C-alpha cells in the first residue's frame, strides 16, 4: 500500500492537506478502507470529514429506515421524502456522501456487523461502530483482536449534550516530533471489554463523571434487554437503583455519578447536532492519525459534555498498558 503513488488528480485535489500532513500521510489515507456501522448524526459528521480528507473507500452499514429522530441530527438525509421509499439510512447517506468527493468509493453493506467473520473484516483498516449495545461492542472488538491483521477500532456514542469515543489500536507504533528529531513510539491498548472491566476503585480519583455514567446507562440497557438509546426519563428510578448497586460493588461514592447527569442521559437519547459536529471532528482527526501513523493518538476514551464545554481524554487501561 505504502509504495503506491498519488495520482496527479489526487495531488491537485488534496494539495492543501499535503502541505499540512505531507505526501506520505495522504498516500496512506487514500489507500485506507473504512467501515462504519450506525448512521447517526455523529457518524454522519465523521463520514463527511474523512470523505473530504480523501480516504480510499468508505463502507456504510445501517439497514434501519429514516425516523424523525434520525432527521433531527443527520444532515446527510435529503429533505425530499420522495427518495426515502425502500431505502435504508445507509443507502440515503451513501448517495449524499458521493457528492462530497467523487474520488472516494462510498458503498453500502447490508446486515448486522456482529454476524460477519474474519474474511469480511480483513478488507478494512478502520472500523467505527455507533448505536451499538454493550454486548455487541465487546463481541465485535474481540473478533478484530483475533485476526492477524491489525484493525483500528472505535466506538462513538452521543446522547443529547454528552458524547463518548473509545479507541482500540491494539499494539500501535507511530512517530512523533521531539525537539528537532522524529522518534518512534509504541502504545498498547486494552480491548473495550478489558477497559470497562477495570475496577472503579483502582481508577484515578479525578476520572470523568461521564465515564461512570455511561457505564451505568450501558449496563442498565443490557440488564433490561434494551437496545442502545432505548431508554427514557421513566427509567430513571431503575437507573438510580443500578447506580447504587454498582457503586457499592466498586466501592465508589455515588456522588461521582450525579443524579442530574444520569437524568440528562436518560431523558435526552437524541443527539445534539453541535455535539455531533465536535465528536465527529475529533473522531475524524483520530482516524487520520491512526492511518498515517503520525501524531499522538488518543488513548483510550474521549468525553465531551456541552454543559461544561470541554473535552476530556481518559486513559482507562491496566497499569502495564502504556507507552514505550
């Protein structure tokens, strides 16, 4: 892949980007294959960003029909309802994305991502999942880790004014500038299952409250047999009860997971478009770094809450999982 040169057309189209991150990074990007599942507003923003940046190919998966909730945050869905007939969310978004950059191959794959095997996944360099249950996140991530090929894995969730990104690059080598020289660094990432299994009492005291709140919400959905985001304010008493049980089990003070935060996550399952834009921008930037092998990648959680207007990176890893 690295030996293939950019075409004249690619060099001309991506001239400004090449000036920023170099020819080598653009070449790697133009040969990379990305798969995304769950065409929510945050994923739409991410797809726009990497298509404009010139990724080699983008495959979309989401067989669901258009809903009012999808229309509220996904700008890729056309306003003309006449085109909705018989088309899935992925197909409608695919049609829109093709207009952003005709040099990027955008396609649709039908089915449930968790049902596919290694031969299917081996075609991709990066996989992003959204609108995914706790069990499916764990299952898909573990499938990738059993392959001989290293696939960069990301999950992204936006619930109203809050968002979370998780990153698993497995054993990842990259270059960074240090003074006047470029040095090679290596990071070791835990899987999603390994990360969320770390006892809360062993985490740093100032870990983002949103990390704990998201774990409570995911666990509640799993216990109740709900899909991702299939909760409402009526579920708050049950969520607070589960928070109490989890905090007791993990020896964590319940004050680390405020009632008001859980209430927002339960009441606002819709995405807030400005938060979608922020998360989609961060995710696009991280995927470009992972493909190019240049710059410090995020390890391994990113949280954003519009109420305080700041993003927080948290390294939720085993003590032996670090940088070399």
